[in-house]
């Protein structure tokens, strides 16, 4: 984030306050993996970088601390809060439940237009089969695909619950993207999502639910295994 970003935000919304701009950029940088767990966040450096006073930066950081994006490890600075294995597990449970139910309903309610968009995303997964997975492209396509499945359920209550966990889900996805990518290929990623797409297209509710839950379980399993390996330096 720099001064140009602030000016662009103000141009788009003249009524937005500086504190909100700083908070949103900080939150987005954390969710997208630009700022990683454990990274130091120093108020004076941000103020200097943005060429603003420390007051709006302090307010934005206090809000991020309260909302759980940051944690205080020292009186002099904050750090990006790490995601604990327990948090990952609880998020996995919530995601599996919500997306499983959404896929079940989506198989009955998904429109032809939504199926066409899912197919387009699938083709993006398959690009460059003979090349390593592009981590940024993987995260964007994975997010788009799963978001659309939830929307295709056409249930506002499920969508609102999903939106509630989405910021943490984005952070979870970007935080562990390298681990997921190292244990997958473009073809594997394509096949996981193709199975979901095929079940939705065929209007097979139970199969769609099972396939998306299997995809989520597979990802969580890789993350859990990676945490164990890291813990014991294996």
C-alpha cells in the first residue's frame, strides 16, 4: 500500500475515511498472503510509507488487533496473527458443512449460465498441464469456483453464513497455498473440481455434496499432514 493507493480509493469514494482505507488494505494484504503470519507491523513505518500522520494508522491497527488479524508480541510493534491448527480445523468443519449443503441445493437450482461460468473456471484450472501450478491463479480460480457453487444454491441464509467465514477462508487458502500446490498437479486440481461440476450438471444432489466435501477434506488432509511434518521437522 502506498500514497497512490489512498488517492485511488478517495477518487472512487470521496466520502471514505483514511482509517477505513488503511484497515481494508491491511486486511486484504493479510488475506492474500502479501503479509504473512508473524510479519511485523510497525505503526511509524506505515505512516511514513503512506505519508500520513500516525493517528489514522493507530486507529486502523487497533481495529485490526481487535478483529483478530493482528496480535501484540511487543510494546513496539504488532505482528500478523498466526492461524492455529485448531482454528483451521474449526474452519474446515464450518466450510465442509456449508459448502456440502450448498452443493446439494445447487444441483437442483443451478442455472445454465452458472454452469457455463463453472466450466470456464474449470478450463482455467487445466491450463498449463505440463507446468507447475501458478499459485496466484490457483487461489483465484479455487475461490471463484467455490463461491459460485455456494451462490448457485440460491439460498440467502447459506450465502450470508458463507460470507461470514470467507475472510478467514481466504486467509487459510493463501496461507497454505504453497503446501497445497507442492502436493498437487494441474490435472489433479482439475479432476477434483470437474467431479463437482459433473455432479451439478447431472443434477445429482447427493453426489455433488459428497464430491465437494471430498475436495475440502482432501485439502485439509494435506494441510494437517504438512503441519505434522513441520512440527517434527520431517
